[in-house]
């Protein structure tokens, strides 16, 4: 089972034949769903920009492009297909097909099957070494190693080269190497063996049982010196010399290692089967600390993240991408494309003062941090975004010190929120990054007023309101809003525009309700936003009429209505209508030079705004007495608060025989 695709010679050929690969810009990581039920192996063909993923349960090989998009599915009777291997020129794909006891051969230029070799029982893995195609095969307690002579005309198959395996072993070899490494998947303790295959026959050189337990994956380094092993325990990827299988280092990850892939330059991608820890760790050759880690998201319904498939890592030979096969709790598999995986993640923190004074110098500090130091003297782009430059204005570059810190000064010309963004472009060893922080820069307080506050006007009066704006920097626009009392009338913008040379903007309103008039100034780069309000009153329209009298004439200084004692006066009031509104009806009698009030009473208005009150009683006793009545609207007491208190005119009457 292999996680590489091309030899160094092929890699160079690809680079020279395709200039686009050398200048491909960095782009975001991506993920695409794979139409598989499980996965066995993954290899990358850089010549044709293809990724091959085997699916043993569905009996097919899925082919994707470098973005992870499925372009083809090879389904020509491949039940149990597991291990995959690419030829040195990436022109041929070899696939171990367990259920058919065969190795299927595909032309990668057309992705069609070109041959099929019948081999031993249930081949699991394939590897090229010493001029032959080697395969691990066999059932339980019958594991073995065989080979196919690719140079022979009949592709001679040789079986039984080491029958000491308890199950079909996993195989790997360095490109062009004469050393083959084998290990049994799932075995505890893991048995690991190395073979010299340079003569065409597998001769065991060394073996060990110190490779942990529950083998998940293994791969030989490109120089053939070491093999990196991912076993469920210990909780790191072990390194053994291929010459004698003695330990030669380790790559520390976390619990349950299950995958390893090594790029042509020796960079190691080490993966684990972990729900709550980083899933993939990337190490420079021989280093003890990961230069980068990846923690996959949760696309299923469980609490943990998606899981890396066993042996689910593979490099693009130029190191620009790392491919990872994952699955979620719902059994959905995905191919994740991790871009620029050898670059250490850089972060930029920016620390600006919380507040500052406009037109006064301030200092901004920060740091570019990474697991591998950013070189001193690295230039960082600085952008200031404010009310004067909403799209950002470039400032002089900041420069990092040896510890990654930086600082710069600026004199903000604008007030309000001023944001400083510092960006690091990245380099061959670091990802690009940026950070920002904002400063609340002071602004002057402008003068803004609205006239007429506290005044009360007659119902329907046209009233002119004037907003006055004092000195500002650039913005001379004012809005005037009118908010009539009552929930059925919304606050409304009634005028917006620039003030005149005197700083004034006026609007005339037809007042039929108490109204709050507000002027608003949005502010500018040197003056704060402001608002000013004026609340004015509007009386109701009220009229009172008298009927059922037999005459009206001037008497005692007023117009009096005369009623026979047999008639009840009918008082009709017409008032501005509002739902639930009532008029206050007052009744008074004149005695010895003074008017004496009776108890007032409230009467509901009809939907037409009319209220009729008939004065009943034994009017024979009222003959000769003088009376008066009045209808009024009393704010709040009349059932609402949308108008100012308004008293109607007194109406005078008396009774005769």
C-alpha cells in the first residue's frame, strides 16, 4: 500500500512540462463527498492530476481530480479491491483485488483496464521494488508474499516467498529501492520485516515485534533509510531503520495512529483515529514538533469530528497538496484536499489603543507568530480604514523584529472607528495571515437644535419646523423625522437635505396630533453624530351645538338658548375622532353672581366623532335659572394621549314657562 505516486525523476519531468504547476497560487482547503462505502487505499497521479481511491465493498476505484471532484469510477468487476500502486512514470495503476485473487492493471491516461494477473489467494497490497511487483496475500494464518515479473513476457507470478505471516501483509518500498518492508495489519504485537529483493527473490534481512500493536499503516522514506509505522499504540508514529529494523526516532501525534504518508522531500504526514484531537500532523524530516496540524470538522450527528480513514493520506508529489479520506458518523466518506500543508500556519495579532485623539500620533503594536519563526525584517502591509477611507488606505509597511513583533505610528486624520489591518504575505515556509484592531478616535460634538419645543397649536395648523446645524467638517446633511403620538402612526422621515448657508433646514407639518420632531445628523470624520428633538402639542377640533330650543338671543352678555319647561335640551358635540375617545361634559348653574359646577361626566364619541347628550329632568323647577355646558378633550382622561387638552366653548341656556 503506497502513499506516494512519482519518483523524483517523474516529479522533475512534470515540473518542466507544466509551468502552471510551479506558479499555482495558494487556495483554500476543500472537501468533496466520495461515492464509497469504505476505502482501502489512496494514490496520487500527478501526470494526469488524478487521485485514485479504492472501495473494497463496492468493488470499484473512484477517480477524482485535484479538487476532489469525482471524474470517473472504475467498476470492471473489482470486488474486494484494496491496495493500489502507481508505476514510476505514473502511467500504470496496479490494484490488488482480493475476491478475484488477482491484480488488475489500468492505463492511467485512459483509466481503462489493460491487463489482469491471476495471483495467490486474496492479494491485499502491492508495491514495486527490485524491478518486480510485489504483493501481500493469503487468508487467516496463511499470510504470504508473492511477486510478478513485469519484464517477463508472460508476467511470471512467483508465490510462497515468506509464508510466516498470520495474515496478508502490508507492503511498501522506496522508489527504485531493492528493500521491501512488510507488516501485518491489526496484529498485536505488530510484526515488521525487511527483505532484500534486489536479486528478484525476497530474502529476509531483519524483523522486529517492537512496532506497537494494531498496525494501521506504514511507509518507507524516499531515501529508503527508514520506515515510518502507524500503529494504534504507542501514541506516536514510530521510525525504524530498514537495514536492521532498530528504532530510529518517532513523530509524536496522539492516541490511535492509523495513517502515514511521506512526500518526495521527506515531509511526513502522520494521521490518527481521533474524534477530539487534531487528525493530521505534518513534520519536516527528522523534526520532533509538527509544523502544522489539521482538525477535521464534524459533518455527522455525533459529538466528535469526522475521522481519518486508515491509510487515508497521500501527497501530491510536488508537496503542494495533501489528500485525506475521512468519514462521518453517518458513514459518509469525503476526500479532503489540504493545500500548502508543508507551510507553518502564521497568525498576526494587532494591538491598538482603545481610544485616541484625532490628529494626535498613536502607536500600534503586534506580532507575527508561527511554529517556525518568521524571518526578522519581514515587511508587513498596513491598511487604515476609517470614515475618510472606507475602502482602506495603505500606510508605510511595518517590519518584524527577530521575535516576530512589530510596531508603527500613525496620526489618524479621521475620528470614529479607525481600523488598522496588518497583513503578512507568507513565504515558502509560512501561510499568509492578517489581523486587525480598531481604535475609537475622538470627534467634536456639533451643535444641533430644533425650534418650537413645548408649543401647542390648533388642530390642523401648518407649523414650520427649523433644524439648525452648527459647524461640521464635510457632512452638512440633516434629516427631520416626525413621530405623531399614537401607536397607529409610525415615526417618519419628512425631509432630508443639506442645510442652507445659515445652517438651517426647514419643513412644514400639518399638526393634528401631538408630535415629536427630531433632527438627526449622521456625523462625519471629525464631528460626532447628533440628534435634537422638539415636542409640540396639537389640540383637537371641537364644536358644540344646542337644539330643541324655541329661541336664541343675546342676554347677560352671552347668547342664550331658551327652552320651554317641557323640552329637554339636546347638546351635540363634534370632536376629532380617535378609537376609544370620550368627551368630558361639564354642567354649571349660575347663582348669586357665581357659576357652580355639577359633577362632570365622560361620554364616548361615535366613530363619526359625534356625541349627543340630552338633558332630562323636571324642568318646571328650572324655570328662571341660568345654565351652561361645555365639551372638552382631556389628555389621558378622555381615553388617549395623542392630543393636547382642548376645551370647547360654553353654551348658555335657560327655561321658561
